C-alpha cells in the first residue's frame, strides 16, 4: 500500500512546486534598449532635443535588491512609442488646472506646506495648480478604521475617490485630495501612500508617513525639509501617472516604482530623457523655462544636488558666456598717439 500512496503525494508536491509563481529576474535594458525606448529624437526642435540627449547626466537604472519594487514586480517598461500609441489624457484649453483639495487638518508641525507643493507641481508640469478650500470630513466619513497592526486611524481610498468625483471643477485636468490621515485601499491591505483613477481624473494621497515620527523614529533637525522633499517627490510621481506615464525601467528616474519610503528616497526628483519626452509630448511645455523655474525653487529650498543637476541641463542650451568686457581704462592696451 505504502508506495501507491506515496507516489501520488510526491507527484502532487512536484506539481505544487511547478505551480509556484516564478519571479522573473529584472533584466536591465542595455544602451540599445534605452535608445529604443527614447526613440528617434533627431527631428525634435532645439533646444528640446539637446535636453533629451541621453548623456552622462542620466544613469541607467540601479539594479534592484530583492525587496525593491522591480525585485518584486515585473514591469515590461513603457517606451515613448508605446506611450504615444496609448493616447493618454492630455490637458487642453478648457481642462488644464491641477486642483489640490486638502482633506482634514494640516498641522504645521507634521505637514508639508501646501503652497510649496503647489508651486513645485506648477513648475514641474508647467500647468496652473490651485488649492481648493479645505474639506473637513466628519469622524465616520470615508469608512475609517484602526490599522490592525499599528492601531493608527486610516480612511478608505475608494470612498474618498467617490467623493472627489462629485467635486471635480469644470476646468480641472485632475483633482487630487491630499490628507495627513493614513490610507488603506481595501480591508486586506495594511496601508497605501496614495491611489488615483486615470479615467475619473481623481486621486488621493496621504503625507502621513513622511514624518519620521510616524514610525516612532527620531526626527532629524531638518525633518520639515525631509517631509517637504518627500511630498514634492511623491506628488510629482503620482501626477506623472495622471499624465499616462507608467513606471520607468530605463534610468534612475522620478517615475521608478518604489516599495517603501527608503527606496523612494533613493530615486531622483528629475525625470529621465524617456519620461521627459513623454511629459513634453503630453503637455507641450517650454522645457528651458521649466528647468529655470525648478532651479529657482530648488535654490530657495537649498536642494543643492538638484541645483547642480538642473544647472548642468541649462548649460546645454545656453550659449557659452562671452569673455567679460574690459572693465576699466587701466586694462586697455597702451596705444601710440
Ligand atoms: Zn507609481
Ligand atoms: Zn524615466
């Protein structure tokens, strides 16, 4: 009897093993793959073409660790040609305002200043960004729960999105709710930073987790700046999705997926040539003016890495400075009279 029972068991175990999902290892696109993703930029107008040149200012995407986004999720990548073929939503003359609707309280001590986020998003996408008067939900609105692990209060993303759909202004390209309350997308999930629906043009994002104190970590002296930097990055990443950009697998880029705050902190605030070309295709901005405005903001916030990087971009499109004119007669060569 024994063998006849054991054999099906062994076979079952083998079949179960074969049925396990095989996690495909991320294959980093090589130079040819990156070039193919960017497409032929030779016909792009100057100075945009020079800003799209995939030079040494852009790093091929860092290989993921096993717990990083690309270590866990398979993403095929979205080339510029695929982006264009997907016919993403576009802002037009009647619908071009990005609205932010604060939901609940924004305590100065733990919240990013909304006006700074507004200014950053306006420069990033070269579109008007407006903040609506804050909405104060009652205690039981948006299906609140206590997180089963941490006990912290959370609200349900889909419930907020249903509300936002009823508040979409006529001239809105999109409406994003922003809140300091933590979010959950369904009862099975622990938490989520944010969620958006492209079709309905609404989304909800929480800044609750950007403060180190949320997890009980110690706040550094610069934690206000850390909260603002994280909020600006996530807001622009999520808005990128609203313009139809999928996650980037080509370069280190704002549009890289991230599994957690640490991974997100490691991604740049800038977009790579592939994603810049998509954004430009969608919005049609002046790429030089965009960098100039972002430079002014980064200088004001003392974000010097960004300042240096943006200055390097602008140097590509500015004529070299002429030698300084002679300042005084003393410098002039002696002449015979
Ligand atoms: Zn994303
Ligand atoms: Zn990119």
